[in-house]
């Protein structure tokens, strides 16, 4: 069983937290913090297994992690999971993210935390590995996205309009407005 | 319309880094506003934001109701957001969940598979017992959905349902089992996953499934599933050794053939488990062990740290049963101790205890001490410390040849690791060694004196203080061995800031030392000396007297009173005579005091209490004081009538308010009387106990060799009682920077190194010294102090210099290993306890089969049931395989008399366990004994055929055996014939294999030019844009 999946960056900021066992929010933050401290002090060339998160698990649990650029992906699993298998699952997860976001980077995870959750839920369900085949996962996600697009057909129009308005850079656009050259116009004005 | 959406929120939080909390509080206010609106889209947006905020550590459970609203929306977009929020913040105890039952049911039965999928994903995170009960049927229906996506999710979901609602397991199990052969590999894998989880906690109930799994294992190419199955077998083999024998071969094949490291590793693990379970007999398995160890060696030398780690991990499992095979790789493991990776060093440490011998212990310990000096990180240092002690102390110090060395090591550990949490452990070791190795005591007391003297009291609160406890106790208890008792006494009396329980021991041992010194004075007739001693100790004890720890105060007070008593006796004669002789009363007091502490401690086994027989007349269930009389029945149950009367009278008295006093005082008097009796009884019981103990051959008495054996039992017992629990005795640290110690250090960096050096030198001389050796050996025992110079003369292994007293008095029939806290292992909250349901496979199969094969005659059905029953193994027979064999033979007798004879004449008959589904060994068909293969069973009912065939086959097998004298392995292959066809009749199996093969191709990334250029939010921080470098292919071959 997987007990928790955590993604945080090099500074310990959580980017995704999924707990398959209930912890209250405070404890969740402590676990993230502790896990970060354990993981972050390890070199990149040491092994990816770690024992001894005191808050989560106990002797039967291991932290299995991978470090990609600015992000740590940490799975907390018990002894029924294969260590190397989980490492591979992390790889599948990240590759899937990469496909879905088209060259994923930390910002994608920041701004689309919900989407990351949805992707994860196609890999792991309730702490058990659901699907490890990347193509299947992506098919499922695309199907769901299609569904959402259909639903939002007309009703999303206002939302889209809003987002366009919001992303409008008005000061810049005012600057960019081209006015006719007035003096010239005046000059040209013939009385 | 212009509400913040999630992106705005995230951006806002990032722009308000300095006052994030304030900003979020403000956002939450806005969200609350939004949630009040009627528009579901607005609510949906608000809930999405809440989900993000939850990740940052804010409680959002107050919005539970709104989340449910969003979940119940008919739009998939909202539903998904709602279920995500629910999965993040709901938990099984959420009260709101009861509102969701019908909504979730609706979603589960939705036409859209993704509605149901999202509901299942969400539900898996927060399902409660109530929901499990109410929804179990709906989820079970989904297990047979036409859509593999839903089947897969439903199967996994069932596991969560079982955990919360164990009653669902029994009815759902046949279906679950069916899913093991689902055409969709994903569903199959999910079913394997669930059964593995179930079987991990209650393996014995799933033994009957072994054939199915065996078949899957030999046919599947899905590595994920194979890993799970192989792990499952690892859990099953300890229960059924015969299964292990069957497994070895296919597993070995996999080990040779697979290229996926993860699979290889799990195979090795399971082979190890098999080897452990059948470690007795089976000489030909040394090949398997060798194979495992070899493969593991390859892993360990691999440059990939992950493989190295796992290799060491698996090695430690082998070490337990086959230490010899691991020891050949000692070099490798010792090299790992120096690895840069802490996880790997820790694993290597685990293996170390199997690597030590008398010869290399000192060297290994020296290395570990060196590591400790260099290592950073207290957890690792603590672990090192623990390991040093573990390897030295294992098997009652089997490998420690020189206890002075060990004492020195302990003291060095104390100095190295002032911040360690293992103070108590070191303290225990100090005490244990001092108590159990008499010859080292003299060395120990002086070390301890130094430790007491120089242990730096740091302000930092840690457990290292505990060593002072042990040190103080050791110097007090073995004060006879002290070189300078007075100095030690003064060190103990020095005022220091220590925890109360340690000061208490200080005071107690001050008295011991005082008694010792006073006795010496007595012998010397040194009247002024003893007076001076009294005054000195009295004065210093005042400091303890003022302690605010009640224990210290009390002990100090008692000590003062005792010494004052003596002092009084001493002063009296000074008035009438100046002879200088010590008054007889004082002599008596000193002798009595010395007696208090005489006697010797011997080690007591943890379960020694069981040896003490229950004294006659002691009824532990008897009331000591009857419970208060308010409970009418308790006063005297024999006199029901009287009592009724009394209580009635009592009530009456209460009502009138007069005369009640008499009655009340009467009962009060009664109670008081019983209270008064107690001390007398106690006294009497104590006397009886003492007599009993002195006469009881089972009671632990001091060893006859000890000089103090002459002292009466009573003092002995008092001493023993005082320290009933050795573990509680506190320990002190030894300071090393002492003149005396400095002398030992000449030219050596560490004191403990001296012993190593000696050992090495001695080893060099050993050959010449052989003759001497024999003589010195005898002298060793008598003159241990000098002996360590010659200690290592033996050629092969250094001879132990010191003898450990390993006598542990144990009640008969009790072993140290049978733990008394066995019950404690069970976590009462573990949901798996409730899942320990015996799943009678036969009961499931019979009706299903009966309905399918309508044409089958009644007779054959019953026969099949009987057969099926024979397959399911009840736990009893697992424990005693022979019994089971007998049973199966009996059954055979019932069916075919001829077969019975054959079966009995075939003592090695292989269990039926695997036969049904055993491996489709391709070679099997070559044997050409399959008379049954003309029936070409269709997929739907092939299992029934299988059963029938099996019966015939069994007869077949045994007859063949008789003829051919084939070995067990050939039986294995012959039994498999039918299955070979089965797998052929199983087109799906092959298809799924092909699919899997496709699936696991590694896709490499990636045309960088394909990147989309514009991503509006990428601008803020370039740091985030670092590509994640995923293109590195993982080591795995999936």
C-alpha cells in the first residue's frame, strides 16, 4: 500500500500532497516538512530509499523518492510494494505529467495542482496502484478532458471571455493604441 | 463572474509572499462569500480554490457541506472538483458522509463511466464503515461491469470496503477470485493487488488460491503483477513448505531469464523465504542459496546505489538462516560500511552482527568507533552506537574475549556520544557486564569512579545521564574492589545537578560506601577515623537533604538518621573513657549496616517469576479490602436475608437521622479491623515467603562461590528486592581524562585500541607460545587481572579471557524467545484482524459449478465438492503436513480403493495443492502420459474438467511413480500436463501477454523543438522552468 504521495520543491514548498490515510492538516504539514528535511539533505548520487520518517509509517514504511530538477517526488510505501517498482511508478507518473503538460515544469504543477491530482488518480487509487501503462493513463485523461470540453461548450464562453479580459494588459494596450498624428492632421487641415 | 479563479489565487499567493497568511485569510473570506451564492459554477470555483488552500495546511472541513453540493452536480467538471476536494479533506469519521450515500450510489450507477470512476477514486479516500455497508453491493455490481476501467477500479475499491466492513469479504470473494482470470490485464492486476493485500495480513486463508496464482505466475508477463504474486508467495510459503518446493524451480528460471531488476529482486526475496521455510533437510538447496547470494553480490557491487541497498537488504534475510553463505562475502559488506550513502551503511550495519567473530570483533568495533567520530547526524551515530553494543552483546557476549576492553569501549562510547539517546542501553550494558563478569569488577569500579568524576554534566537534557546511575550503582555495590574508596565516596557526595532518580542512587550508594569504609575503620580500630567519616558524610548529605525530589530527600534523610545513630554511639564513650576503643554498640551498628548490603546479585531471566510457585493459601482473586458497602451484594453475599434486613434498617436510620451512627460505626469498625490486620498478615506472609524461598530449590540464591554466601538469606533477599529490575538502575558516565587513565594511553590513540594491539601481538606469538599457553590458561581463571596479556595466545580464535555468567534461572518449559507480550503485537485497531475470515473455497465453487454444468450428474458434483474441499487447507494441517497427507489419503480411499493402495505406497506423494493450476510447463506434454487431453475443454467450464481430470491424473501419477521410481520433480511435471492445455485453451492469456509487452516499452523523450513557446505564467520565475530531465530512462525494464 502507498500511504502518501508528496511532491515538493527544493525549498520544501508542497506542490502536491495526497494522503491515503487520514492525517489532520497540521500533521500533514509536519509530515511534509519532516520528509523534506530527510530527503533534501541527501546527495543526488545516493540511493532513493530512505527509512525512518517518524511521523508517517514506522518500521514497515519506506520513503521512495526521485529528484527531478526542482522537484522531489516522494512516495511513502509499506513492505508490500516493490521498491524498484515504485521507483518506476514515479517515473511513469512524471512522464505522464510531461506528456499532459507538454514538457512539464514546476510552474505547471503550481498552477494546475488540480490537474495533477486528476492524473495521479488514474495511477493510484486509494493507495493501490491502479494503472502503470502510460498510454492507458493518457487515454483516460484525454477522455475526461474531452468530456469537460463538451460540457463547457456554451457555458464556458463567458468564462473564456473573462479570462481574456483578465489577461488583457490594459496599460500596455493603451500605449499601443495608435492615434493619427494630430499635428500632421491639423497641418493637413485646410481651411 | 469576475471572481478569482484558481490561477488568480495561486498567483495572488505568490505575489504576497510576505504576508501569505493574511492574504489567504482574505481569500477564505471571499470563498465563503462565493459559497453563499446559488450559482453552482461559482461554488465549484470556490471549492477548487479550497482544495489548493488545503494543501497549504489550512483546515477546510467547514466547507464540507458545500463540497457535497458540488459533488452532487450533474456536470462532470464540478463533480470531479467536488470529489477531489472530498478526497483531500473528508475522512472516515466525517459525520457529513452519511449525507452522501445516495448521491454516491447515483454516481456509481451513472451511464458515464467517468462519473463512476471519479466517484470510486474519491470514495477510496474517505469511505466509512457505513458507506461500505451501504455501497458494497453497488461496488460489487461494478466488478462485473462491461467496462474494464470500472471493473478495475471497483476491484480495488472492494479492498477498502473489506477494511471497513469485513462482512463484505465472504460474499464478494468468489467474484474477486473470478477477476483473477479477467480478460483485461488491468483488472487482473487489480485483483492480484487486492488479494495480495488481504493475504499479507492473513495468509493462511488464501493458501487454497495458490494454484491460481501459480498459474498466473508462470503465464503472465506483466511484471507488476508478477512482483505482487511473487511477494504473495513469499508470505504463503512459511505456512506451507511444500508450496516452497514447487516454487523453487520456476523462480530460479525467472531469476535466470528476467531482465527486470525489480522482478529479479523479488524472486530472490521469495526464494530466500522459501529456503527459510524449508531450511531443514533438503540438502540440494544449497545451490539455490548460492544462486541467491551470487545474484545479490552482483547487486551489491553494482554502481547503482539502489541495487546495492536492496542487495544488502536481502542479504540480511539470508544471514538469519544461512550465515555461512553470507560470511563468504564479508569483504564486500565491510566495504559497504564506508559507503558514502547513509542508507547503505545502515544496511551494512545490519549485516555486521553476522560477520563478527572472536578474532575480528575488536577490529570491527574500532572501525565503527572511527565512523562515529566522523559521522554527522545524530540518528546515524545513535544507530552506530546501538550496533556496537548489539554485536558485542550478542549471544551473551559470545565474541567478547576481553571485558576490560569492552568496558573501555563502553566508556569511550559515552564520551563520544554525550548526546545519544542510548544512555540507558549503555547503562544496562555496564550493569550487566559488572554483574555477570565478576573478574572485570575491579577494573569496572575504577573506570566508573573516573566516569563519575569527569562526566561532563551538560545542560542539554539527554539520556546519557543514565550511565551515572549505573556507575554509581557499580561503585557502591562492588565497593570492595575499589582502590580508593574514600575518593569515590567524595565524588559521589559532590553536589551536582542531576535528575532525581540518579541522585537517589547516589545517596543509596553513599551509604554502601560508608558502610564499607566504616568496616575498614573498625578493623583498624580507628576511632577518630570513623568519627571523622561520620561527620564528613553527614555534612555532605545535607545537600541531598534539601533536594526537591522526594525520593532523594527521603533517602538522604534515612541515611542521615542511620549515620547519626552511629555517631551518637561513638560520642558517648568519649565522655567516660579516652581509651580510643570503639564502643560495642557502634560496632554492632556498623556490622549491621554492612550486612544490609552484603550478598550478591545474579542475573535473573525475564520470566523467572514463573518459577516462583504460588504459596499455599494465597488467593490472588481474594479481596484484600472488601469493596465499599454501597453495593448491597458486596457486604456479605451468603447472608442475603440478613443483608436485606440490614440495608433496610440502614435506610430507615438514614431517614430518621437517629441511631444510624451505631450501625455505621459498626461496619466502619469491621473495615478498620481488616485494615489493621493487613500489616500483620503482610509480616506473616513475608516471613513465610522467606522461609519458602530459602527452602525452595527453584529460588535464585547467590552463587555458593561468592564470599558473601554465608550471609543470611534475609539480607540477600533485601538486596535482591531492592534491585528487582536491573534495567531501572541508573548509570553514570566515566570521565577518561584522568591521570590513571592517561597512563594507559601512551602511544595509542584510543584506550580500547590497546587491547586490539595486544590481541594482534599475541596472535603473532601464538605459535611459539603454544606450550606456555596451556599453563597460563589455568592461571587465567585465578588471576584474571593479569591474564589479558596472555589472552590471545590461542592460534585459531582468541580464547575468552573472562567468563560470563550466563546462568539464567528459567522455569521449565519456558524459553527466552517465547515472548510474553505476544498479545501486544496485535494492534487492536488493525482492520485486518476482522478480515481473518476463513474463506472456504469449496463452498464458493460448488454452487457456481453446479449451476454451470447442469448436465453434470449429482454424483460427480458431490465428488467434486469433496475434492475441492481437500484442496482447501485448514490451518491445522498446515502446521502438520503429515496429517494432511494422511487425510488426503483417507479421501482417496473413499473414492477409489485401488488408488488408495497406490497413494499409500507412495510416501512422497506431492500435495494436491498446486496440481489444479500448476505451471504449464512446456515440456510436460513430452511426457506423453496425458490420456485426458482429448476433451479440449472450453474456457467457460475448463475448471470443472480440470477437477475431474485431476482425480484421474492423481491415480495416474502414483502408478507412474511406482513404475518409474521417478523423483518428486517428475511428479511436478507430470501433474502439469492438463494445465498445459488449459493455457492453450486460454486465448486471452496470450493476448494479454502481448499487450503487456507492448505496454512496457520505454518511450524516450523528446523533441525539444515541439515545446509550446508561450505559456503565460512561465514568466515569473525562471527557476521553475527547468525541465525535469525525465528523459533519463529508469533502470527498470518495465
